[in-house]
C-alpha cells in the first residue's frame, strides 16, 4: 500500500515535470532537444504560436527555391482510408496485471529509465495501418510516414494537451519484467487521444507493443515503460500534407497538417493567423466570404523558426510539396 501511494505521488510529480517540459519554451538545456509545443488553444484565446516567427514578414521566406518564384501547384491529396475502415478505439484502462507483469524489470535502475514513466497498453489494429488510416483518430492526421505505420500511440488528455502533442515523436522504452529485452527503445508517433489513459500512460499500436516487448499481448496487454520526446527529424519521410476539414463554410474553413518533420507552431492563410483547435485543425475565420476557387497563400511556422510558404491554386486538400529542415 505504501509503495503504491508513493508511486502515485511520484507519478504526479513526473506528470507535472512532463507537462512543464511539454509546455516549456524552446532552448531548454536538456540533452535531447525538446522543441516547444504550441500550448492549448481555447477558442478565442490568442494563438500559441504567437511567440514563433512573424509570419507576415517577407524576410522569413526560406523554403522556396527563389524569392518570388511560384512553387509548383501541389498535387491533390485525398486521404480517404483504404477500404474505409475505422480503427478500433483505445481500450479501457482497467486491466488486471498478472504477477511479474507490470512490474519494472529489476535490472533497470531508476536512472536507466527515460524521463516520463507510465504504462503502455496495446490498442488499435493488429497489422500496420495505411498512411491514411490515422485520419480517423484523435489527431486527424491525414497522412503518416511509412516509418510510423506500425509504431504509433495515443496519449492521455494531459499529454494530448488540446492536440498540442499531435504529430510529435517519442521514444518508448520497455521497462517491464515481461519484456524479452528490458531497456529496448522504439520511436513512435503521437496520432491519438487516449481518453481512458491518465497521467503519463498511453495506448500503443499492436506491432509496436509486440516489437518492444518481444511477446504477444495475450492476457497481459500492459507494460511498465518510460518515454521522452525526440525530434521527428528524418523519421518523417516526404513532404507535409494539408487536409481541408469537412464541413467548411463561406466564412469558416479549417486545415489539418501532417507529416511535418518539426512541430508546426503557427499557420497563416492569406496573411490571417489561424487558431489551433483541440481537434488538431487550424481554423480560418477571415471575416469575409472565402472564394473556394481563389488561390491561397499558406505560411507554416515550425518550432525551428523556419517558415514554409506555399501558394495553393484553390481551396482543397493538397500535398504541400515542402518540408522543414531538420
Ligand atoms: C521492430 O522495430 C525495429 C526498430 O524500430 C525495426 O527496425 C524492426 O523492423 C521492427 N520489427 C518488426 C517486426 O516490426
Ligand atoms: C537520419 O539522420 C541521421 C543523422 O542525423 C543519419 O545518421 C541517419 O542515417 C538518418 N536516417 C535515415 C533513415 O535517413
Ligand atoms: C488570397 O490572396 C490572393 C492574393 O495574394 C487572392 O488572389 C485570393 O483571392 C485570396 N484568396 C482568398 C480565398 O481570399
């Protein structure tokens, strides 16, 4: 009982630490650079990327090959899930742990664990998903790199933080006595909100669980693990995709961005800053009717302070054809 209580205290303290790290501005002195997350964005509050690069200044155009050059029209992008399958939701968090399962492996001393410590429970499809199947999950990511089709996670509401965690990369370490190789680490992409997870716990994809633990989930689908944030960097393959949210109107549209190598901290369309919603879409309320056939100038600010600019010929989902340097 006492152990359990102190473990809970410890977890709360770690959760606070994790949240602090997640919310911390850039330039932390930690060995793994933790890029700043855009904070929660309640509707009506100023966009969290306000501290990011000024999107309106012409001087911060860096992505396009030549100043004033017209980028090629991006290819149409249609993220309809193959076969239209819906992924099963994350499982409820109540699970019984068999003896020896769910206990930290003895040979992993405290300092060998990663910064944030919790429980991972297997969820989602048994097989790798298609690049478009994560669109139905909490982050609405229209595309995920092949590198993450087996390795993706859903995080607790605290870590999800109004979708600020979406598209971020983690490494997860198996610290469980049931793991074939305690200490084994694997990268993963945050694609979902795990509503039944608390604190630093998460739901993890089936192939990730099997690979990390070296065992089938069977009746013991949860493990003790630890994790931290890593740069997505070259784990992200290809260019950024933009998904137009369904249900847009003359005065309101919203855009989802996926497959970015660095966190996107600000978005502007035709010079108007968008607001990041808890559904991970960036909302555009220009205050005048939107002509769906008119071109759009999109500016994306990365946490690296690089700004990407793309002109779309009209209002539609598109592969933007650009990527942040990482
Ligand atoms: C397990 O993960 C490692 C590291 O990410 C990867 O190289 C390997 O292909 C994976 N194996 C399977 C069977 O998914
Ligand atoms: C990713 O980048 C690192 C250097 O930062 C390089 O060593 C590694 O080979 C790259 N991996 C891939 C898959 O390109
Ligand atoms: C966006 O700005 C361009 C000029 O830069 C203009 O031609 C276009 O009509 C605008 N698009 C919308 C949807 O307002």
